[in-house]
C-alpha cells in the first residue's frame, strides 16, 4: 500500500493545471447509457473513481478507450442491467447507473451502496422518486430490483432534502421517460447544471436549469445522440490547492478553473485575509499578513461545500483565535479531527460542530486517511507541520485527486509517494 511522506515548512510557488471534475464526470459517464452512439468525454480526470465507473460500464456491455484525458465510450452495446456489489462497494456513485438503466431497459438490479466513512448516506430519495415515475422497487439480498415494464412516466417529485446524485439520477431517468417530470427542491451544484445543459443541448428540453425547480421533457425511450462532452473544472480540487497556497502563505496560480464555481471558497479565504488575482481561466492566491479565524456552516451550492470542510479545518489551525466549523450535510464527517489532533491540533467536537484553536504548533506524525477529502486535509496540515508526516491509506486520495503529489512537487512541496 502506498503512503505519502511530507516534510513540512516549505513555501510553495508557481502554477498547476486543475483537472476535470470527478463529480461532474461520473454522471456524464452514466449518461452514456442513454446514448445510441459513441460519446467522446474529454477533460476526464484519470482518477480511480473514473476508472471504476468505466469498468462498471464495461461490465454492463459497453466498450471504451481512455487516452490522455479523453475517453470514447460506446454504451449502445449495453446488454446487462446488473451493477454488481463488487463495484458498487468500491464507489457509491455507481448508484448513478440506476436511473439510466431503468429508463432505457425498463428493469435493472443495482447493489445498494450502504454507508461509508462520512455517514449512512441512504438512497431513499432516489428510490421514492423513481416509484413516483411508475417504477416498482424491491430490495432483495442487498440489491435494488427496479422494474418499469412499460417505461417510466413523468411525475412531480419533491425532494425532502437536496440531493446531488439523487437529482442527477432522476434527471437522467426523466430524459427517457414519457411526459414531463418536475423536480422541486433540485440540487443546483455546477455538476448538476452541466448534466442538464448537456441534455438540453441534445434533444431533452429542460426548463429551470440552475434553479431548484427543473422541468424535464422526456423522450419516451428514444435514445440520445451526444458526440462529445468536455467536463467542467474540478472546483473541489481547485479549492484544495487554494488551501495549500493559503496554509503555506504562498503565492500560487491555478490554471483551467471556473471562478464562478469557487465563489463561496474565495469569499471565505478573503474573510481570512487572503487576496486573489483573477484572470479569465486562472486564479492566483496571495499571502496574508495575518490569517483571521472564521466560521463555516456547510450547505448545498451555492453555499459552502461539505467537500471543502476538512481542508478549511486544516487551514483554521493557522488562524489567529478560534474558528467554528459546523457540518450540516453528513453526520460523521469529522474523522480527520482525531488524526489532526495526533499532529498537535487543538480541536473540540460538540455534535456536528468543531471549535478549532489556531496557532497551536503542529508536529509531523504518522496519520491515516479515512475518506477522500479528510485525506487532503492531512496533507495540508503536513505541509506546515514541524518535521515529517506520513499519510497512510492514500487510496482514498487516489479516488479523487489527479497526481496530488506531482502537482504539489511542481509547486515546490517536499512530498514523496512510497510503498509500505
Ligand atoms: C454528492 C457528491 C459528494 C458531496 C455531496 C454533497 C458526487 C459523486 N458526490 O454526494 O462529493 O459531498 O454530494 O455535496 O457527486 N440523502 C438522503 N437520502 C437520499 C439521498 C441523500 O437522506 O436518498 C441525504 C444524505 O445522507 C446527505 C444529504 O442528503 O445528508 C446530501 O446528500 P447527497 O447530495 O445525495 O450526496 P451525494 O449525491 O451522495
């Protein structure tokens, strides 16, 4: 198993390119199930989760090639409808095949994803919405067995909670349903918006894109023809490197970003004292003479993303005074706290709120990654800790960050990937 060894205390400088967004690419790959042609998907990040989704599509009968950052996926040949436990257990987002498979074939069998390190993460809202669209859902031996022999029908769906992959699943199901589907309380994340825009540009009329109310005109099982798609930049990867610049109090530039997706992150960093230069597709973060404490409450887009909570907690360790971080989306997303504490951090947890005392010296230690974003917080803390930190179990990082250690090396960090 690989681990990262990081020597703290070095400033960063220079620039790196930000990859395509994993969380936008995953639903886009699932979308190929609705296409009658080969789809070229570019700016695809070559991370483990993307490879897992491509393997899942292949298991269903699709073919693909993946060179550089472009994959050509032909899912017109899909002839199986079972997303097996062996793949779903590796990646929860496999659930994104549920809507497309059911819409195209009228039945499918998708393993239940189960909980994960950050919480229970049920899929009840996905299932309830599909039932409203005429599906019959049974849970048997850990699988969702879904049938809709006469196809899915348009319906009005009100999501009790805002769900990103739930909205994506239902948008894709609705694209091939008969009639109009209205989703109320839809997610508005840029990844959802890109999915809707692609559909809208290729024969599925969608009203309300970017709002919390979507109306999707279904094509009654007529497959789509989408020649090519370019995945939007990864706002969470960009946010993580902005935190790397901030925590080391350095000037670094990120290229190939979309600032409009980064507003809540930029505003929070400005509040902490950092300054930025924004150019068309790049952003430069500049040092702050004094890092101010802050408070964060994670919420749905355009609010502060839960996927950036751990990285900002690492940054809060260097702020003057106490920062308050409230996690509102996932019940168990503080696994990084105990590892940061092992590095000397002073963090008090009270239910879903962490109080982080800044300016306590951090010391290198052996720490363990527990989930994707928690892992990047440990790397950030290691960049400023005294001495050497070893971050173990970095397969979590490899699920979602493209060549993390190479990009940090390019910026001047002393970081090496080694094998246990
Ligand atoms: C997606 C992102 C993930 C991000 C999260 C929140 C992908 C592949 N993953 O995850 O990185 O952290 O959005 O921005 O895009 N919920 C239910 N029932 C459901 C569905 C969700 O109760 O059927 C709850 C969840 O437990 C959670 C909240 O709703 O508390 C939001 O979850 P959701 O938006 O669905 O997260 P994901 O789509 O799984």
